[in-house]
C-alpha cells in the first residue's frame, strides 16, 4: 500500500496522474470550521432606540429659571441715601455713614449757618459803625483748634477700622475673575472650569423679563449666599471699573494689572451695578448683574454650564497615576546616560 502511494505521488509530481486520483488516494483532510454567519444589517429603529434610552437615563442639565429681582433691593429706587446693604462691609459702612458722618455733618453745617447768620446780623454796618479792633482771643483760638481735631479723631477711628476690614479679606470660598471689554463683562470661574459672558439686555427684553432697563444682563454672575467671594478684576482694552453698590464694592479694571476685592452677600436676590469708568462710546451699556442663590441652586447652576464642575469633582473622577515599576530600571536609566551617535556625524 505504501508503494502505491509513493508511485501516485511521483506520477502527480510529473503530471502523469490526475489530481483527482491523488486526492482520492490521499487521506481526507480535517473538516474546516464552519464560516461565521454573515452580519445582518443593523436595524435603524433599534440603533436609534439605544441612544434615546441612554439620554433618557442621563438627561443633559437644563437651564435654570432666572430669579426675578426684588423691588427696592439691589437697584436704584429713588431713595435719598444708600441702597440697602447685604454684605458685612456694606453694613459697617452704612452704619458709619448714617450714625457718624451724617449727624456730624448736619450739626457742623447747622452751626456754621447759624454762626454766619448771627455775625451778619449782629455785626452789620448799621449796628456797628465803628468796627472793633480786637485781633486776638486766646480762648477762641484754642477752641477752634481743638474742636476740629476732636471731630477728625471721631471720624478717623471707625474709618480706619472700616478700611482695615475692607482690605484684609477672610479666606475666600470662591474666586471669580471679572474681565472688562468694550462693552461687556466676562466672568471666569477658574475653580469650576467655565466662563460666562455678560451683555446688556435691550429695553424690550428687560421689560419682558420685568427687570430694570440698562441694568439687566443676559447672563448673570452667580454666587452662593454666605460665601466669601474673591474678585480678581482686570481689562482687555481700556480702564473699566467693576462694582455693586449693595455689596459696598468697587474697583478699577486696568489692562495688564490684576486688582483684588471681596464681598460676602448675606441674602439671596439679584443685585445690579455698572461700569464706573468712562470707557468709550457705550460706557453706559455694560451693566453688572449678580445673582445670589442658595448653595444647592449654585451647584445646579454650575452643573448646567458647559464643562462646569464643583472644585475637586474633576480630580476625584480622574484615574490614579500608575505606580513606577519595581526594580532598579528607573535608577539605572537616570544614572546611565544614553548612548548616541552624535560624534559620528561630525
């Protein structure tokens, strides 16, 4: 049998035997694996149903409704005096203004007015045809020297204390960078990963939303109530100024320079300000709108911003860095310089 197989193989090699005979004589090969079934075309309805279900399970954050401003709070209302202050610095400044400065100014103004009236009546030419020739009065000179000094001391003590509190801010809970442009504001939240551009609303838009004209903005700066907010203020073009009267804060925005101020709002609401420097033709059309919300609403607002996240959330989601391989490879690679062929190219 072996001899027959050998002769058949030699004949097939020289073309003397048909290949069919050789195949018949050769043992049957192992059965090939069955081919995989052809992939069927995807069902469009099924492919569209999966993303729809995924979107339904994790919907994109929706825009939060705008908070309506409160009449008489955070905006001009025609009153004779300061706006209602909602920050500790503003409340201290309002107390200094209302309790110390205004009564003192009123008393001094009334005293000087009465003194001028008395002098004009008592020492007029009709009653004193021959004027007095007294040139010195020691008691009077001492009084008009000491009284102004005491007045300045009374003013200086609370004034210096207010300045110390204003320029010695507590530790910040949130940092916002305000950038002035011709003619709008940008608010960067560096710890939250996004930027908000704030432009003025038209009179029609402001009326539709029941907001004050020329003070309302399409996108507000949002901060949580009770948080210490550090403001870093600068400009991209000319000198602007960022300020909100209800917070008792105002600071210049100077190109190429970072100025810093702070505030802490103790109540929720919408508070308005304007640019306080002449910055060009549309200087009066770049308002400042700050919305103070609860911490829960602030977190929801941050999540609704593109790329927004609370501080620490992004770092927690990132994978931990891989550990260095064990052994001496790292040390050897650092201590032994790599061999190069730079000398061969000279």
